[in-house]
C-alpha cells in the first residue's frame, strides 16, 4: 500500500509540473521535423536551371519585340508650333488670354497600314499627377453618391464656389485636360468615338449615374475643361479617364478611337484647340495615333527585359559548363549531410 501511495503521489506531481510549464505540445510542426525539400546544388542542376530559364525567356522576349514592332504609331508634338510667332517670348500670356484664337492645324503622314481601331491619345510631359496633395484633392464619396454632395473636406482649394459645393470638387477634376482634336482625310471627316474609353469598373462603381456637375469651373480662374451639367458623371468619360491619375510625370491618356483603316500615304489633317496650359511648368503636349497588338501598345521594354534575363542565364549556363568540364571541383559525399545521417531529424 505504501508503495502504491508513493507512486500515485509522484504521478500527481509530474502532471502538475507539466501543467505549469509553457512547453508546447510536441508535434513535428513545432519541432520543425516535417518533410522538406533539401536540394543539393550540383553543377548539373544549376546549369540545367539556367538553361531552362533562357529557353523560356528568350522566345517570349523575341515574341514581345515582334508584337511591339507591329504597332504603328504617329507622334506629333504641337505645344510649341501652335503658338503664334509674336507670342513665342511669352507663351503663358497667350494661353491665358481667353480672347486669343487657339485653333491650330497640323498634318500627319501615315507611312504604314494602320488597322482599326486606331487609338487617339494625348501625351503630357513634366506633369506630376502623382503629387501627394494633388492625388488627395478629390472626393470619391461625392463622385459616387448624390447624397454626399457636401463631402468636400479633402478638396481644398477647389471645394466651394460662392459658398456652394463644387461637383466634382478637387484639383484633379479642376485641371481636366481641355485640348480638342478633329481629324479629316482629304474631304472626309474622321469621326472620333469617345464611348468606352474609360474603365468599365470606374463608370459603374466610382462615378454615379445620378450625380451631375454643379458650380464647376465657374470661378474666374479656370483650370481646364468645363462639363455639361445635364450629363451624369458616369457618362463624362473624358473626366473619368483624367481622374485615374498617372504614376509617372510623362503619361498618355486615351482621347478616343478612329474606327476606319488608314493606308500608307494618307495625309491626316488635324484641327486642334490648343487650350491647355502646360507652359507655366515647362510641360510638353503630344498627339499620338496608335494601333495595338496582342500585347497592347508599343512598348519595347518588356521584350528587352525578357531577352536580357534570358541572355544572361544562357551566358551563365555556358560559363558554368566550361568551368565544369575544364576545371571541375570534387563534390562532397552527400551521405555525411545531417538529414541523410539522421533521417528522423534526431
């Protein structure tokens, strides 16, 4: 009986000790004993990996460059040429004077076949849409919900006009691009389709169908284009495109689409209104006509990046192969590795 009592007391004491400790319950996960892949980087494995990367990346890079080169693009800078000679020394005065005629004509020469749809972009240089205060100067609630018309706390200084809320408020909307373009080929006008140029998600979720412009650009200092107060914001696609701010100081935004083919030798006459003031900050304006490929617009960077990585991997694979054959190093015995000597991890 004494022995039994002593054994019971010891069992109780050990149980209490286990309860008081903070040691986690044993498992292979907590003890890091789960099966794991522990590859040995042999020369053959490394050379094979580099070759696989090069074989995959180089064809992708070549295909990307071919797709980019298939894109036909016409770029025309017009901000300097559309200033009269007598205002060349003071471009800001010309652009700020509302009584000056801002009409300008340009001619674009088509050198390659351009298959429809042909996308019309405007490009701005040295315009920092990513500036912190500029990006914050908007009210997403106001753009989406007519009941939030007075949600303008983030829109200063373009929040109120004569004590009434501006819709849409903020610096982004206030600085809306307002140059316009019209195109003709000979005596035929080329219609620019401006429907569907914005993101569908923006039209359906970010800009309300029952939110209309109010008190917009009514002050003496106008930043850009005006808006039709009878059209809801969800249908004002120029505004929607503009308010998706760009990440870089040089950017393009879609103006519309020309839905006819252009043939080599065609001369496209452009009548534009040079209204937008880029002269105050030494900005540049360009008109761009571009086709697209399966990869999008003209952009050689992706193809060059793939070719660079693929070529570097191929070079390293060849270099390692030469070293492996002409100056090999003896490998250690893998059986001495800890996970091979003690498979159970002990």
